[in-house]
């Protein structure tokens, strides 16, 4: 049976509810996936929270990820043709397990903002919470969709998609990636903050520090989702194109 590609969006905990501890999916990312010819499904861990640590500007959630719960998580990943790690203010250990599994099985993956951070953390990287006030001023706005410039390397996969080195993006983060782990840096903001990570293989494995789902009206931003899904379609020929 012909079908559209299935894109798994990894759910992000939302701890601001007075009663429920919810795991949510971004409608904006789902809409971008749908608009570019794929079906979006949610990916959630099947285990309970073990520990919550509050940090600035993140909280960290750790789950009971034993062999059985990890197997259940990986089974849901296997059902998908590609994975998107969305942004948010919570970092979870299951997100990093997903990154490493996708690298192992060469599952196409796109990381957005905190998703990009999780790519670095999953592979031995780290983030910096220094210069918090500066980053809050220069890299965090819920309304300014033209926050700062991005400078792409010519040899980056993202440059081959966008065909431009410099463009304006939004920005909603208050920390920065300090150590990129096994990922290579392929794009910076004008002030040197890491903005694009790419894994050095032939798979689509890219992280961006901004939120293209909020500015898909810009051609280059929609191209991120379009190329991600086109890459997946080209891997298999049994989709309903």
C-alpha cells in the first residue's frame, strides 16, 4: 500500500499545569510536516518520571529507562520514517536516547532548538549557562521573528538545501551549546553562538538552534522541512507522492 512518510515528533514535557504532568507536541511542527507531504505522530516514553531537577534556564527530567522501556521506545521509533526533536524548556534523558538510537540505525532526524541541544548532549557535548542575561537579550524573543543572522558554512548540508550563507532567523533560547559532542558546527550567529549542527555521515541528521516552524512562510525555512521529508521519500519508493 502506498502511504505518506510517517514523521515522529518527540513529545516535550509541559510542567506548568496545576493538575496534569503533560507531554505535548508542537502544532506548528505538525502543521509543517503535514504541509510538506508527511503524516505526524507523537513519540512518548512508556516509563514514569524518576527525577526532576530544576536548573536555569532548564529543568531536567529523568525517566525509568530500563531495558523494557527502552525497547518500547525504540519500537515506536522504528515505526517512523524520520524523527523531529522539538524545542522547549525541559531536557529529558529519553530524548538523548532517541538521538543515539537514530544515529545507530541511520534514522533521519531533525533537531529544533532544545532538540539541537539534545543532539550535542547525547553524544558527549555540553551547554553553557553563562552570560544568561546577554543571551536573554540577544537570543530570546517570543515575538521578534527576525532576531539575528545565521552564517552557514559552504560545505554544510543545510547550505546545499538553502543555497545561501546568510539569513535572518528567530531565536528563543537562553543558553548556548558549548561542546558539540560528535556533531560538527556548520553555522553560527554573528556573535559566535552555535546555530547549526550536522552529523558527519550520509544521513539527514541536522540540528538548528532557532525555530523554523514559526517562520515557515520564509522559503528557506520551509525548505528545512521540505528537504527533510524529500530525503525520506527518496529513500523509499513506496510512498504516495
